[in-house]
């Protein structure tokens, strides 16, 4: 899981939104596999916080689009997960 997280962070730092989108799509497909389930919520939280830090450093359009992509993923989660992760959104604003 740490390898996936470091790959996501690398995509975020370089502003590679399409590669990050592909990684998220692969994780969502893997989530449907009942044999092994990645903790997508944990990966989302760490990626979102890293994207907030990176956006504050760079302020590029690519980094803004990455934040929008991650917020879209948040909005697609179920209500209980959203409630659990909601403090992350506020915390990301103050990093």
C-alpha cells in the first residue's frame, strides 16, 4: 500500500492528473475484487493532504485539477465515509 501511496504522491508533485486518474480507476476496480480490498479511504486522505501542500507551493492549473479530482472522488464516497473524512477537508485548507 505504501508503494501505491508513494506513486500517487509522485503524480501529484509532477502534476500528472491523467496518471493519477488511471491509478484511482485501477484502485476502484480493485475495490470491487472481494479477495483483497485496498484501503481507498486512507489512500485518498493521504493523497488529498499531499495535494493541498503541493498546491500551496506551486499554484498551477494542474495541481488545482488534481485537487478537483480528489474532491470528486470524495463526493462519490458513501455518506458514512464522507462524515469520517470531513475533518480532512478542513485540515487541508490550513496546511
